[in-house]
C-alpha cells in the first residue's frame, strides 16, 4: 500500500530557516499530552524521545508526583535536556539510548513499572537547523543525517551506495514521493554526491518543472525518506511500543505523536493489536488467543489546534494517539486500572 502524506505542506522543514545556535525545539501538542496523562497513577514517566525536553518539562511541572526517565540517542539532545531540566533534581534522569535500551534503562534506575510514556517521533529542530548535521535541504552540509553521531552509517552510504531499485523503494515508501523513480535514477547518474545542497539540486532538477512550484520544496520528501532509512526510524518502533505497553502499570498511559503515515500506521496497528479483538464472551476463558492489554483512549487521533498549526508549521502533520493499560481478569469479567489499585504502582526504588 502506498503511504499517503498526512499534510502536503506540513513536515519539519517549513520553519527551519532560523538560526539554530541554541538547542531549541517547540514541542508539539504539549497541552494535549499533559491532559492525556492527568489520570495516570503516581510514579515514573518515560520520555522515549527527549529532544529538548519540552514534553518532560510540562509533565514535571503539571504533576509533582511524577518523575521522568528521558531517552535520546542524540548526545546534543541529552546535554540540552539535562541543562534545561536540572531544576527538577532527582525527579529527572536522562540516558543516551535508542528505544531498544528501554528495559536496561528501567532496570538501571530500579523502575519496575511506568505510569506513562511519550514518544514524539521524528527529528528535533536543532537536528534540522544545524547545517553540519546534514539533515536539511535548506542548509548546505555533509550528507550525514545521523541522530546518533557515533553511528558509522550515514546518508552518504545511502545516497552513494544503494542501487537504484533500493533508492526508489525507500524514497517511495518513506517519502510518499510519486517521482521516486526519476529521483532515484538522477541520484545514481550524478554520483558521487558530496553535500546536501548538491543532492537537493539533483532532486529538484529530476522533478517535472510544473510540480516544482507546488507542495513545498521538491527535495522535502526525499530528504525525509533518506533520514528515516539512515536512522532506521521505523524498525525499532513496533518492538518499542510493545515493550512499553508491557511495562505500563494498570491505568498507565502511552501517548505517541507521529508525523507521517508510515509512522502512524505502525502505531495504529500496535495499539489495535494490544487492544485485543477478542470475540470470546466475558466471564468465560478466552479460547481465541487474543489478549487485551490496553484500551484505546480515543478512536480518532487528536490533531493540533488551528492556533498551533498556524504558529508552528512543524506541528501541522502531527497525530496524537493514546492508549491506557488495562489488566483483564477474564475469568471474573473484571478490568483493573490504577484507580482500583490503592497507592497506584511503585515509581523508582
Ligand atoms: C521530535 S524530537 C522530540 C522533541 C521533544 N519531545 C521536545 O519536546 O523537545 C525527537 C527526538 O527523538 C530522538 N529519537 C528519534 N528516534 C529515536 C530512537 N529510536 N531512540 C532514541 N531517540 C530517538 C531524536 O534524536 C530527537 O531528539
């Protein structure tokens, strides 16, 4: 199935012209995330995509009974978030880890269960705005695009190393790009390609002149696709969502902000699977094998308000999905959430 763009004008590059000297990132749908976590039990919240720490800060401010464990694989993000959130003292800890490191981080910090978790997928503004990180078609830089700056594999390996069919596949799948074939062919013909400006110019020339004037920068979708491939952004996501659902305390909530249809489809599928489409009658043992571990808090994903969409172009394509952990005692037809558990789950320690 072809990925459909959520918002042809949206995407992260729209306001990346500004000077990115500090590590600044305008968090998306912060009020909605804080509201979604209002009913969660006391304890620890996982911020799996810490970035500049905006969501963590809002959660820590809103709920003095919650701590935050923040993860990010970008060392700049970890440094910036630690500085920004230092005022919360022991209520905030950060680890430079990818999603796969979640369980080890929980065990290192003696966290048995999570009260909530947030994934705010995609890139942060500083990753895009700093030319030397090589994410942006607007600033000339090396073909890099690595979130984890120690990773050996970079955009140059994809652009200069993939064969035409693989380039076409990723540009089509991760970029929702209808001119994927033409772009892949042009990239292969122009190799070696050294810089983001060179790549952007090759893509622009490959796209029919009539479409260059519509739908934002012609290189936007291809850059998004290469970035997703370099960082294997979708590969870890399904497993990480299952892992987090398994770690939530009863009544704990998982909120995910996604920005393109490939991400959102994974989130929707995992949530649907975990909400267990079991047909067996409540009160009788389940024979179909489906196990419900969450309830979907709202069937239709939330989107940003008109005001936020207007003021923050990066928010335009955002979709917020939330699930709540339930423990079902099928034999007795009971659903347990934190509200049934005096004192809620344990936090750290
Ligand atoms: C959109 S930003 C998060 C912004 C943050 N919510 C805020 O309010 O400042 C996404 C962050 O997630 C990180 N990230 C993306 N995929 C990751 C992964 N698989 N493991 C760890 N961090 C990841 C990126 O490095 C980036 O800093």
